[in-house]
């Protein structure tokens, strides 16, 4: 959450080649090689940590 705090980025749901600097790329590099961005993105939005901006983009709320 701190890494993406306050920024808008692509969710990066591609299972093989998520866009650079996307949530999907970060998850693959830091958490798991299994593509999970589509699930994580939905949870972040549902829990109020991010909002859907449009298309594949989400905006993370600032961490205080």
C-alpha cells in the first residue's frame, strides 16, 4: 500500500505480461508469480483502499 499510496496506475491483470509499474507487475515481482492482480484490485476497491478511475486504472488512497 505504501508503494502505491496516492498514485493512479494500471491494475495490470495480464497473466503473462502486465504493464510496467502496474499492480500486477509489482505483485509478480514481490509476492507471487501467480497472476492475482484482478483479485487484489477488486478487494482494494471494495475495502476502500483504492477507487476505479476508468479502463484498467485505479487510484490508491493516501496512506496516513
